[in-house]
C-alpha cells in the first residue's frame, strides 16, 4: 500500500479515505443506516419506474421526467453506497487512483444531471399550470424526449470534458477526509498547475447550481401568479398540490448542494461537509420517491396493486 504523506513530488497511486475512522463508535450505526437507506432508495425508485411504465394514465410529461429522476437517483446512489458499504467497517479504506477518478467523475455527472433535470421539471409544471389548454401540444412526447436527452448530454459535457481534456496530477498527500471520492475533497489534493480546479469551480458555481436554481425560482414565481388568477379555490389548491412535491425535492437537493459548494471552505468545516454531501448524495435519492408517492394518490394506488400482485 502506497501511503505518500510528504510533499516530495511522488505521484499518488491510491488514496486513503478517512470516513468515520476517527469516530469508531459511530461507524456501525452509520453502516446500518446506509444499508437501510440504500435498500429504500432501490425499492422506492424502482417501483416508480415500473408504475409509470405499466400504467397508461401516468404516460404524461410529469411522470416521464419523474421516472428519469428515479433512474438517475438509482445510479447516483449506486455510484457511492455499495463502495461505502464494502469499506464501511474498515479502518482507513483505500481506493486506487483510477477508481477514485472514475467515481468522482460519475458523481459529478449525475449530480449535474439532477440539477438540470429539476429545472426541466419546473418548466413542465409552469407550462401545465399557466397554459393547461396547450400543455399536451407544447409538452408532446418528442419535446419531452428532446429535453431529457439535452439534460443528460449537457451534464455529461459539463462534467466529463474538462476532466478528460485536462487531467490532473495528484502528488504528496493522499488522504481524503471523506467517505468516497467526492469532488471537492479530491480537488484539494491537486498539486499541478492546471485549470481543472478553476474550470470545475466555474461549472459547479455558476452553470449547474445558481443558473438552474434561478430558473426554477422564476418558474415558480410565474406559477404562483398563474395560480392566483384561478377563481376556484379547489382548483387553486390542486394546482399548488401538483407543484408541492417537486418544490420539496428542489429545496432539499439545492439547499444542501448550494451550502456545500458555494460556502467558503475551511478545515473546520470538512467533517460537517462530508455529512452534508452524504445527505444530498445518498439520503435525497431515498426521499424523492417517498415525497412524490406520499403526495400522489394515483401512484400510491398503483404501487399497492403491484405489491398485492
């Protein structure tokens, strides 16, 4: 095992993940919690994908994007949790340079995809409420597929191209104060004069957090204006209800992500940061299906039918 702790210019071939090694009493509780969270994530999101697929009533743009979100959450959680579980009870588990770099890149890609997908879902709700008579025309199958493809492709380019085009070199310290190869923790170890850190910081700090989040806020501001124009109280409450689940997911995901990536970094905040990043990377994918199904009678009824069968 290569443990390069000195700044002697030696290239790092593997990394040591601190995780909760400094808090052994919390390791077992954390490990058991992650098992439960991951199982709920897989079952909950898989049920949503199956329900949307088999029920013709749910073949609408809203549920099309919801199934995209569920597939994304399964991938997002599976990128880190199985590795975390395999190494959860080890003291200072290690990971090779290549595996760490791949894990970081995939997490970055999936995280950016979720940012953009939530913005697309906000646009879908805005069209549905502000222009209901033309909703099925504006958001037809072709448009929905194109929006989904653009979302995944844009996130891929924003995350993958800078890293592949300008590979970083790590040397000296190889200890990552995190459970997995999280992008912020890993980029702190770059020792070469490379614009990777600056480019990724620009991409995360502008294109995939503030811009989509601002778009979502504008969409919901216009949704509120459109809803307030509805005369029927019952119709008004129904319109707000259809947006409530999405707005809850947006608040949880963006709230933790913005706090993690846009706040000033300090050594004292590293332990707090890895807990927060675990929340939006592991807990949020579990909450998404619960939030959507608990607020949606059609989805709950379909899930009950599937369970009975």
